[in-house]
C-alpha cells in the first residue's frame, strides 16, 4: 500500500502524520506533535529566529528517522502563517526540505482553510453544512461548507502566538492587556468575518492545539486521550469559565494544575480569548472538537494527487 507523510511546520507546533491508502480512505500509522515555536518573534521582526529554525530542523530530523524506518513513498512538508510572514521563511523551508529530499509547499491562507476543513470533516455524516474554526499560532481560519465543498472561508492574522506576543506580556496577563487583545480580535472579526455565511449551519467544529487543549481541561484529563477529546462538545459558557481560570494563573501554575505542554501553557489564554470572541461574534453556543485537522486534509489531498 502507498504510504504518505505530511509534516506541518506551524507557528507553534511541528506535526507529523504518516498514513497509508486503504479501502474507504486513509489509515493512520503515526501522528506526532512537537512544540517548536517557529513563529517566535516573527510578528515583531519579520524574520525567523535562529533558535526557532534550529528547533524545527531538529524536530524534522527526528521525524525523518521515523519516516525512513516506515518506508514512506512520499513526504510533503508544508508551512503556514509564520513562514508566509517571515522574509526568510520560504528559503528556510526550501533548504530544510532539500536536505531531507522532501517535497515542500508554503500554503496560502485560502489553502490552509480548505485543507483544514477537508481534514476535519473526514468520516463525518455527509450532507451537513458545517462551520470550522481553526485557531492556530499565527492565524485563524473560519470556513463553512458541506462535505468538501466550501462555500465561505477567511484566514486572519490572529493566532495564539501572535496575540500573546503582541498584547499579553504579563504572566499572568493583566486586565488592561486582555482588554486590548480582545478589542483587537473583535476589530479583526468585524472586518473580515461575514456572520451571514453561517446561516443554516448544522454543526460547528473546532480544530488545532488551542481547541484540543481546552477540551482536555474541560474533561479534566491527567493524560491526553485523543479518543475522549475527539467529538467532545465545548460550550461557550465553559470556554469562558476555563479562560477566566487560566487567566488568573501564571504559565507555571497552568502546567502544575492541568495537563498542558509548556509550549502551550503560555499561549493558551490568547487562544481561548480568540475562540471565545469567535463564538460570541458568530452567535454560537458550542462547538464539537475534532482531532482530524489540516494534517489529515494534506494527506487526503496527497492521496488524490491534489498536492
């Protein structure tokens, strides 16, 4: 069977999915996530930090070893917001991919939204109009569609790393910082998101690290469990409650009190704020968490020779 590997060098995490073509779709073999913070400082200086480049390079080297052991037929390394924004982003991705002899692609915001949506709806009941929120480290995508047919999408530069670095330096963040961040997010939503696009939607989905981390907190997990997180319904009320609780803590306290990666704990307040404002703006009361996301969409597109 044909085996494919997708590597997503995201703003906050570098992730790997190895899957093989099987009757009815893809069969997952390996899925890994490593917080590498490639987007560290990009919003401010417009270039990739040397330490961030090294972290990602070391991570991809580890993934390459796994890929080599499993006999993968094709590998595609993709990049999103931080690489799009950094003046040296595309050259870094090209050099990294050439070293390991992997294919590479810098995704546009529209491509990112489309692939996240197709991945999120994999295996779901067909024919329903769905909304997708993908809160990433550098950008957030909002998509609506039925099955893989997208009717509306937008990508905005409001990710948890970007908002944290720009507005929330305090640890814990101060009320004035939170107010400034919230006002900025609201302004961006009002400018870019059309609430009319959500009319008739039957389900709202949420993907990526912020959403899954909040689900883990909501479930009270002491060890991450993808099967419990996948399909969990996060209500706006509970997101607001968790957000208030996390906001009152320092990064170290969040790590001590919850199952949360160190590289997630410092940006989770910013991510929760984005998600809370999204649901409020769109007048939605809940979302369903999906463990299938852009990695699955990339692997699916590779299998169909669309990427």
